[in-house]
């Protein structure tokens, strides 16, 4: 992992190019991160930090990844595969030149927040031609205005989780504020600057809607159990900065108009209340909003299966290059296993029918053949400078 000379990004691109040709267009690009528990402080990027996987602050590495999934929200077995992953390097690591040098962190790697890493993965997906039309992310990115602004600037449709306190402005009030004339100056001094429309919290706006606006919707079945909740939606702009700031203040931002969606358990059932935001057109049906809001589960399934079947969290090295080669090989193995689940009768994977074999059903010998092909590819593309096969 550490002494070889092959580039993990080249392997990822080679794999993704093959999978793109077999995947339906207009899919979803899922963004998330996972924690890899570690002991000690010598492994690259390890620190006491929050991990959503662990549900607490712990000593771990955090990896941010992107995942393609076909836009089949009602399917329990959609076509999906991982794109690529990058290690999140905490700011204390990024600024410590001695620690960076010891674990071979490249000199061009600078500190990036997790939302910034997620945006970089979006750009990577576009460069590699991944056939996605919508980005889906959790509240870790959705609560970050820079992330939302980055997607808006790229004119990408998105569906993101948000917290109950995330800011929003109502379209009618935004329109009225834009038409309002600036106040006349009073005597000497600087003229008064225009103010933005009122800022509200998402929970407050949705709670103010009539109770009959809640609708019960079933979006998918899992293990013969219908998944259902109550939902209601309102048109709104994501926004930051209150009326105490002028419209030109750096804290004030008003995004494009979209949908703010609230969900709660059906009366008599247990569960938590959640909120999300999406910059989709006004004529988008509520059912479509709900289906997209619950389309993140394949990347969570990827983390679970990749750790259980492919050793995602088993790497014991300490260096940057070794870890990213490990991630590339894990994603290669997972992609192969996921590809085997697509029915042989329909190799392109479009709208598959019938039962798909589970991961453990794939013969281990086929995986060995796969990795032999990978080694041959690495040699053919001069990714391995010195290859000495040994008889075992």
C-alpha cells in the first residue's frame, strides 16, 4: 500500500468510467462521511472529532465520499456504486508540517471543511462524466451556506437535510423587499441602507401552517413493511443574516426559491421530526419531494457493507498514500460485488427484475480474478514501477 507507485485516483477513474457506461442517466449523487475508529495519534488525520457513524466525539479518522445511485426512489435494490473518497484532514493536522511530512501528506493538500470536500467530489463527478442530475446530502452539509451557494453557483439541483433552526425567507416578503425603495437620508451622515426580508427558522414556519396541511405518504417498502410518515412543504428561500444587517452585509445571503419539507411520524407511531430543503421547481409533487428526501440510504448501506465485507475500516497503516490506495481497492471490490447483484439477464442494470444475489453469494475466486486484472492494468499503465511476482 505504501511502497507501490500507483495512483488511487487513476484506479478510481478507470473503475468509474466502466460503471458510467452501464448506469442509467439522470441519477443521484449522494454525499456523506464516515468515521474510522483509531487508537493513538500517529495515523494520518486521526483526532478526537465528531463522527456521525459513531454518534459521538471519538478518536477517529473521517472519510468523505460520493456515491452514485439510479433515480429509482421506490426500489429497494437500485443500481448504485461508490465514486471516490477523500480523507478529511483536521485543521491541526493541516497546519503541522512535521506531522504532515511523517505520513506523506502531499504539499498541495490544504485544510478543507467537510462541505468543501463534498463540493470537490461534486466537481470530480462532473469531470468523470457521472450521470447524475441531483445531489443529495445530510444536514452536515445542508446547514452550511457555503455548500448550498456552491451548488447554486454550479446550477445543480439538490436535496439536503437541515436543522430546525436553519434560516429561511418567504418568497412574497423577498419580492416585496426587492421592490421597497431605500429610506431617505436623515440629515447628515451615511444614508440608511436597505434591509433584507425577515428571517425565520424552518421549524417556526412549518409549525405555523394549518394542521390539515400534513399528509401521510408511503414512499417504499422494506422487509414487507411500508415506510410511511406525515409530510408538509412550503416554498421558501434558504437564507442567512437577520434584519439588523443591510442587504450588502457579508452575513446576509438569500438563496434561490425552493421547497422546505417537514416530516413527522404518523400519529401513534414513534420517530423523530426532520427538516430538509431542495431547490426544485414549484410544480414538483409532494410525493417526489418525499422520495428524494429518503434516497440517501444506499450510501449508508455502502458504509455498512464495505466495512463488513470489504474491510473499509481495517486499514492499519499510517500514511496518506497508503490509506487512499486502501480506499480505492475497497471501492473496487465493493463495485464488483454491487455489479454482480445486477441481474445477468440485464447486464446494463436498467430497471432490473427478479431477485438479486446477496454479497456473500459471490464466489471468492472471482474476486481473485478481479484483482489479478487490476494488477495487470497497473502494470500496463506503468502505475507499478517495479513488479516482482513471487511463487506462493
